[in-house]
């Protein structure tokens, strides 16, 4: 049951992150990072990271990021502390991939 909840939560996060990527990218600023957590990157720029929801049951926010996957252009993804915060997690080819380098969406 926990595996199903985790998979459902992550799948939902990718769907929401993709929607946020499309809808809010023009309202925010994409900031390149050197494998640093998005909230830290945005804070250094004097802004806040864009979140696309909350991971259950931990309550950690899904931070919106984007990365280029195999020459396909930027694809929306997410980061979650602490375990998934050193890359941008992006859906590609039916899988979820940890991609570096990446950009963070700040507002």
C-alpha cells in the first residue's frame, strides 16, 4: 500500500509539475543551478521557489524544476527534500529520470 501511495503521489507530482511548467513559466524566472536545491537557489536570487504540491505523508513540497532530456528540450519536473533534491526528476520514455544540470522556477 505504501508503494502504491508513493507511486501515485510521484505520478501526480509529475503531472502537476508539467502543468505548472507550462502555465507559470512565463510568470516566473528560470534559474540555472549547479545541483543545488531549488529553494536555496531561489532564495539566493531574492525570490521564492515555485511549488506544485506536497508529498504525502511527509508534507515536503514538490519544487518545480526543468531539465533537458536527451536533446528533447526542457521538460518540467520536481525536487523533494531530502532524498530527491540533488537533481530534477523528469518523466521521459515511460520512466522517471534524475537529470543534472537543471533549472529551478523562482517567483
